[in-house]
C-alpha cells in the first residue's frame, strides 16, 4: 500500500476530542516492529499533530517501544471500516474507559463459508493462543496461554448457493457483534464453528478466495459510543466496493 492510500481516508465523525475514520483494507493501524508502512498512525500525526502525545505505546517483539498516537482500539490490516481515534488525552481516557466497561457497541459485516441455518445465534467460546501457530488464536480445546472469555452475537443477513453440483459453494452474509474484544475474535469464532470468513488465509488456508474478494471479507460496519460530553454517537461506514460486488454476485441486491 502506497502513501497515496493515506490521502483517501474518510472522516466519518469528528469533534474536539474524538474522530472516527473509515479505514481502508490493506492499511495497518500502527507499527508492530516487523511490517513496513505506511500506517494509519502516520495519517493521524499529519492530520492531528497534537495527538503525538496521546495514547499508550506497545512493545515490538524485540522489546522496543512502539508509539501509537491516538489509538484506542484497532482493526486487522485486511479489515475495512469504522475506527475511533482520540485527538486529545481526554478523548483517549473517555474511550478507554468505555472499552473497559464494554459500553461501546461494534457491529461487523462478513461473508462466511456455508449456511449458518439459524437466523441468529451466539458463539460463546473462550479464546487463547493457538498451540500450532504463534500468529493464530484459538477457540478450540488445546488453546495455550491465558484463555479468556469471548462472546460474539450474530444475525444472518443473507444466503447464497452458487455453482453446479460438485462445484457448488454456499455463503452466508452475516452481521456480527463482538461482546468482548479479543484479537481476531470474529475470525477465530467462525472458524471454530466451521464457517470461516471468506478470504481468511490465516484461519482457513485451504479455502479459495471467493465472491471476488482478494482479502478477508470482514468490514467494521458501525460503532456506538459516548463522546466526552456524554452524548451517544453512532457512526456507520459505507460498504466498500468489494462487499457491494459480492452482494451482487450472491444476489443480495437489497443490502446496499
């Protein structure tokens, strides 16, 4: 992803302390000590220089401190959609407390493999480190390290079966609301129930790309939070073009 990509970041909401942006797929939120930029934090520093002192650093694998100006939460590199950024220390404290209290409401849209059959449901499976791959997390037996509670609510939005006979493939478009905020939670939970997210090469490496996606088919659709004045705010990110095209391919025309 080139530096030109930083010019296309859309602001969806802004006040004196907080800004919500539509993060494009392919853009990492902040450095991790291994990957090359650009990063969303580069855009934050350019757009809001005073945010340089806002936020809490993380640690790279080699122990070096990594600055995360304005960052309160994150989205995976391939995940698109709405992300909150703190412009001030007050905004950071306000959002951090809400994430701690789990009063921030996030909803995602995703295409997953197969038919979920039910119209809605809950995945309640603790998540820990994968025993076989340090990059992965697991909601299966045998997860290692600290295993933490994780809960995801989901609603079925549409279903499609494409192809003929033995080549037939089925997909479900669903809305997911993670009650907890574990790393890779939605991807891990749906892989654990044998319905991995389309395009997820980490948790479903043997599955092909489908529906025209060239990335993990996961989009942070909306977020609800209280601003520093106590007003409840809801921000929605429009569907990206690859989701719109996938809906067309799947015959789900009413969803965009």
